[in-house]
C-alpha cells in the first residue's frame, strides 16, 4: 500500500482498476502520478474488495468520490467476472459522476512490467490461462521511438495481437517470429512446462501480475491521445464467449 497527501490544489483524480487477473489492485492518481495504491488481500477477492479499497484510498487522501474525473480499467482478456466488474464500475461512475473512461489491454499491462532494456532481441510473451487447455497471449519486440506500428507501451511494438490458442499454437507463433522468447503471466503458474524450451525463458514471477499502477501509466498515454471509450459501446474484451454453466435439476 502506498499513499501521498492530497494537496489543496489537486481537484481532479483518476481511478485505475485491475481486476482481470488472479490478484487485483486499485490506484488513485492525479496528473502528476500515483497518489495511492492498494493490492487486494488475496487471490480472486475482486468482488468483495474493490469498492472498500477505493473508499479507503479516498479517505486516506481526504478526497471525495466526485473528484474522480477519469476511470482507467484493464478490460481484458482475463477473468470474465473480473473484467465485467471493471466495465460495470466504469460505466456506473460515468453515469453518476460524468467520469471519462479509458480501457487498457490486460496483456499490455503485463508486458509493461518488463523493462525494455532487459529484452534485447527477445520476444516478450505474456500468457494468461483461458481455461479448457487454451491461453490468452500476445507478443512484443523492442522498437526504437518513432518506429511505425502499434506501440501501446513506449519502446515496445506489438507484433502478435491478442490471441487465444493452445500452448502448442502459441509456441508455433513464437517460432514463426524467429527470436528467442521470454514469457510472463500467471497463465504459467500451473502450465510453465508447456512453454519452456531451449529458446523460451520463463521470467521471474515478479513480472507476472498486472497492476493498477501500469493501468494508470498506459491509460494516461491513451487519455493524452484522446482515446477515451464511448460508455455506450464499451464491452469487456473477452476474446472468448463467457462460459455458461447450466445446472440440471
């Protein structure tokens, strides 16, 4: 948990929320940077802890909910329940407070954990468990500033778009790029053996989890470019249809 005093001249606040992974977190920031950050106390505690965490940070900062003028969320892919919760919260805050919304790709948020200078010529691949023997993944290469192509993270070019595939198919995507790869993400928690190989390194778990701090950093870049979401069109980035369980009676 981190926090800083809210000065008198700070009025407009930004709420950043990450609920798309096993561990969630939230942060409150202003134009200068993060003022307060709190991870949730345990895995998959998003539903019970998100709103109390936001309230607690507002109290720490002696701030009011109506000072939140922007909401940045990790919109997926990831936990269906978690990203649906984030989207619903963002829409509610837009309706109640007029807050503007920025949606950030969860795989970008994870990739932003890794310092660009550690990559060298390697392909960075964040991996999340999509269940049923499939995984969410994307691929990034270091790129000099100004190079053409999508760069959702400064210094990184996204060369494999968000995809959902088997571990074997993801390994083939990596081989097609022709670079050694480093992998991150909590999809490796139980399945790292499916991805490890001579040219595939699983990075330290400290790089695996997305955080609200990175949601803020990447969201601020999109906001500066005017890339706000239309609340009426905003939907979770599932990549897959949500699983529906039908109980038999």
